């Protein structure tokens, strides 16, 4: 694990994970820092109060700011006496209290394009946000559908560590229309879960 110095107003800690907005290269979405308790808390306070942070990674310095939403912070005291802290948006938490019900984000360690954990986490968050009945087997299709829409899926930039982050912002009515269209067009990714598997009944479904 590589550690990078992160500083603010004369204090310094060390950062192992940093994920930021890919366009501004400033807004912090995920941060993991360690050091003395006072310095770690000072780094977090500077981020939350938007006083600014700076981090040097591979001889390049980045100036960091907070996002517009709320954060959740978790601190843990290590056996060495140092403190480890993780900062992430509340949008990444299940059943969060943020007002924007059409936005969420996920963070996955070492995620690849075919990572099932990534798809499962994406599906769970989306299923919480919408009133449309969704089926877990649609996860891959939904991911690609989000990718095809403008600004629905944004891959965040990892400066340090091996976590990947994704930010999602979607239009619920448009999502409903896309799913309805998929059912009408009998897309296999959508209707396979609706096929009759035997048992009682004739396997007919009534979709409005």
C-alpha cells in the first residue's frame, strides 16, 4: 500500500485512497487517510469546511475541495496508536437521507468491467431509488443502458489506491420508458426472467 502526503493549513497526514471528479480533478468522492488523531481530524475538518486540501501523487500536486452533498466519516483507532479514517458521500450509503432520489454512487475495490459485486451493488442502490419493479437479472442490461444515456453514469477518477468509483444520475420517467420499450421489443435481457418455468398456471403475464 502506497501512502501519499496530504496537507491542509500546516498539518499533514497520509492518504492511501483518493477518488475525485474526473472533470474538475478537485472534488473528493472517496478518501482514506491515516496518521495522528489530531492531524487526521484536522484534514477531515478542512475538507468538510471546504478550506482546501492538497495531495502530492507521483510528483504532481492536486488541490482538493468537497462535493456539494453530505459526507459520512468513519474513524478507527489502530493498534499502533494512529487513526485511520474513511470519508465518502452519503449518496453511497443504502437508504441514505439525501434529498436527491435520482442520484447515488458506489465504490468497489479492484472492480473490473465484469465484476458481479459492482453490478450487484449498482442494482441494490437503483432498486431502492425507483418504484419500478426491477429484476436482478437485468443488472447488466441496466448498467449498459445507463452507460448509453448522457450523464447517467460517470466513472470517477482514482488518484490513489485500488478502489473504483461510479456516480449515477438518472431520469426516473425515462428509465421507466426504456424498460417498457425493452419489454415491448422482447429484449432477451428483460423478458427471460418472465418466461414460464413450469408449475401451476399458464405462464401468462399482464404488463401495462
